[in-house]
C-alpha cells in the first residue's frame, strides 16, 4: 500500500475507530433484516434529499427516454437509493466473514477470461464501475488467488478514507491514490497483477475525453486507454452484483480488444468508447444497482467519440 501523504491526527484516529465500530455493529444484523432496514432508510433518504432525487430521476429519464414512464422512473430511482443503503450494511457484514464463509456467498462467472489474460504476463487492467457492491470486488478477486491492486480517489474525510483504505486492502490488495497512480499501476502490471480502475464518473476536461454513454457524450477518463496502449496489458471488464436469491455474482467479461488505428488520439477516443459500451451493457442488466445519483453527464454541445464502422 502506498505511503500516505500525512499521518492521521488524534481526532481522525478516534473517528476512524468509531466508524469501524458502527460498521461492525451493522454487520451483526441478519442480512435479510438488514435489507429491510436499508430499504426503509433508502425510502426516507429518497423522500428528503431533493437534490440527489432530481439528479437520479433526470439521469434515468435521459438514459431510457420513453422506455420508462414517469412512475416507473420514480420507482427505479427510489430503488437506487435503497441499493446504496444496502451497500453500507453489506460492508459491515463482510467484515465478520473469514475466507471460508466469504466464498460461500459468491458465484464466479467468466473466470477463464481473466486467467487467459494473466497468461499473457503483461498484467491485467480491470475495467469496473460503481455498480452492485464494488467495495467487495477486490476481496472476491483476491479469493481466486489473483494479486490485485486498485486506483482510488481519497475521500475528503480523513477518518472515512482511512476506514475504506483498510477494508479494501485487508485482502492483500495494493491501493494507489488517483493522482499518484501511474507509477504504481506500471509496477503492478510488471508483477502481473490485476489493476482495478473505475471508469464511470465524470472526468473533467483535463483528463477526460467525450465518449458516448447511454446516447449522450460523457467526459470519460482517458487513463485506461492510455495505459492499455502503452503497456499492451489486456482489459477485462469485471463487476460484482447482487442477485435476487441473496447471493452475489462476480462477472468477468471477455477481453476488450484494443483498437490500434496508428493515430494516438483516435486510439484513445475509440477504445474509451468501447469501455463505455462495456459499462453500459452491464448497467442495463442491473440498472437499479448503478450509482445514478452522480452527475455523470456534464458536457454540453460536445461531439462524442467517432464511431468505428464494421469492417474498418
């Protein structure tokens, strides 16, 4: 794990212990009951938080258009809030699980895809998103015996950042803060690690390129395409989602082949567009489990990445 920029102070350490205790207590609640409690809390949050409710319903309406009625949009938006609340209880629940108990709750699909990618001995770039319970994805990959590292954005509250850093790294994963990640990613790939990168949030003008996402241009971080182009590391989409039977599915999708046009800018645009399509595909399958509360689309009057025609 990379060295922190500053040592947490006395207050931050005390708050960290309090946060940890809260999560441990929440994790003691029976999962079925915890789900019902989370749904009630999510319903209250949805009713009171007008700002995020408006963002969520606006995102859903724009993404699905006439495919969702206003009533259906509101119901789905409410379920999104409930899903996010469930994540909190699930993190606490996972803190009580040893490895033997942990594996009983997960089904793994497409493991051959990541195993084949690792055989190339160039490391693996894991394309993922804030869908399902992304906080458990690192542990799920690690339980397969795959060395894992991940890029993350440090949280503003130091105690909360310390808590999540510790829970994410307890399975042995290395963590690289987003602004200082390049050296760590390259080292991880040289060691044939699987490096997880979340690509589903607004990137801004300095590191983002416009790529179509649910029919609208969205500023998408170009870092994954740059790393794939520079290192030749295969890109494997991977997600962890909650199923109706209470179990979790770990989904490893087929490798996303890198498009090499001979033009560096076009390579970045076209491959970033492919990554967005992979994310959109899984979100459409599990729409209530994506982070619709985020203002993903902030671009205006911006053209999307050029679309590659079949056979070109």
